[in-house]
């Protein structure tokens, strides 16, 4: 069976039937994305990143549900699995450490690093550049919210605690932030699309 | 409605508590505002994943991931199977029996086993009966003691004999009466065994038209008595005498 010519969806169907070459093919296609994504979520911890990547592919291997293209693009499905596993991993670590510490300083460092990243990436990845552009229109609390929520794996109530704001404020901040991002992104690209 | 719409962002980022998900999904079906917003906001949320610097993946990672899935995670599964096998020993035995024996042969076997048990039981029972017969044959009936019975009052002319018989380990009393006055309707003669003033019922009888009567009574084990008394009772089945004494050992 030639797995190279199969679609992602067909590969998942083969995986459900315990076809190992299909899993290896998915690995080859997506490991770079999953690895890079996990590395960012773990703030550059390669050991934790390896564990997350192992768990993501284990999840794919043991999946008993066939992925359906109706759920959206395969890559988004894969990344939401990765993000959930990474968040579980990060939260476990936080529990072991006992307390959830506010990392405003850490966040600032992260942001500086990202700014550097942006400079390096501009020519490489147009979509990313546009995203960064859109993010630049966000207020600082809005940017912080996205980074803590999306990349830091914090829940909204944890963020409310960190920011010392009512949960309702954080909820409406999230809504405003998503809308603002969408609007700027639409301006840049003429529509929100997720593609390579 | 307004409240529900506020949950749209939480729904998109999968932060809505389980119990609020289903009500929100119902709201979503009817809310045009949320319907028009959800796709673009969801895409925006997913777009955030592009904010990643692509990194080179270590060459060794693929082998580590595959080993993790196909070696490390196979082991617990196999261990589980082993323990399952232990637990289901009886089930496996049943399975082996099922494979080895067809339903017909199980039926035949069952019939044969039941037949065998039946034969064994009959055999044992027969042996007991034979032993009992041999005992009887081996220990002839002996008269251990004899009593003379004399009538009194209304049965003044009556007389009789009683014999205590020993037959193996059994002891029985035979009472023979002559010239007994006839009894009316329910009236019966009742034999009592007396010991230290206590009376033990030993049966009732009605004499024939010639005034003769016979009764045998098997004594309970180790039961002894000193005297025999006979009363005329107005009705049978008395545990203590109600009528007058008509005969007794002299």
C-alpha cells in the first residue's frame, strides 16, 4: 500500500485499522509543525516537547474515532489535540510545583523573544507576519491574554486571578480580542483562511 | 439570549464547563448572531497557531516516538492480557471443554454420569437392606419379659398377656387381651406404660366381636417401664388418661 499518495483523512482511517506505515506517514507530514508548536508551549523545553510529541502520536494511534473533514481542516484538528495534550502536561507540572505563579516578567521576556522571532520569520511566513501585524493592534492586556491563554495554557479564571480582574471582564476581553484580531486579519488577507 | 451569546468565545476556546456546552449548542441552533460569528472567530482562534517559529526536529525523535507507541505501550497491554488469562482460568477450562465436547456428547456424558450415580445409590441402598436382613436373620426375636394383665371393675372378666420382645436392637411390646367388654362409638382401650408415676401412651385398640384385641408397640430406644395400665378412653389420641383404668399388670 502506498501511503504517500493517501489523504490525511485516509491515513487516519488506516490508523484505525492498525496500519503502522500510515502513522509513520502522518509523522513525516506533521512532526515539524507539532514539534515547533509544542516547543513554544513548553517555552523551549526539548524534553517536555518530546514527551508531548510522543503523546500526540500515541493519541493518533489509539484513536477509535475516524477524523471527519466536517470538523474542519485536519491540521487544525491535529493542533487542537497537540494543544490540549500540552496544556495537560503544563498543568500537571504546575500542580507539582504547588502554586500558579504570575509570570508577567516571564511573559515580557516571551514577548521580546517573539518580537525577535517575528523579525526572523517575516520573509519566511507571510501568514505569520500578518498574524503578528494583527496582534500589534491589540492592547497590551489583550496581547497578554492571548499569550497566557493560547500558549501558556492558563484557564480564564486563572488569568482573572493573575490580572486581578473579575472573570466577566476577562471573558469580554477575550471576545473583544478575538473580534479585533479577526477584523485586522480580514483587512490584511481579505478573509480568515487557514492554509499552508 | 444576551447571556448565552457571551458564551460564544468560551465555547470556541473550549473553556465552557461541560454542563453549559449542551445548552449553548441548543442556543447556537437558533441564534443568527452567534451563527454568523462562530466560523470566523473560530478560524481566528485557530490562526493563532501560526505564531510559531518552525524548528528542526531531531532525527532521533521518530524512533523514540515509534518505540514509545509500539514497545512501551504494548507492554502494559500484554501484562493486562496475562492477568486476564489468570482471572479467566475457569472460563478457559469451559472453553476447552466446549471445544472438546459437542453438545451431544455433553448430553450423553451427563446421562451416563447421572446413571452411574443412580446405580451407586441403589447399590448402597441394597447393601443396607441386605445388612438389615442379615441382622434380622442373625438375631432371632427373643422374649425379654412377660406380663400378666388382669381386668378390674367393668372389665373384671378380662385377662391378657404382654410380652417385651427384643429383635436385634429393636424392642417392642406385644399386648394380647381376651374377654374385653365391647366399646361404644368412639371409645377405645388405651395402653399406658408407667414409670415413676409417668405415663407414656403405647397405642389404642378396639377388641373384636369376641372381645379379643392385639396391639404391638415399638419402644423408643432405651425406653423402659415398670408397669402396664389399660384405660377405657372416651375418644382416641389422648396423651394423658381421661377414662377409668380397666386392666393392669398384677
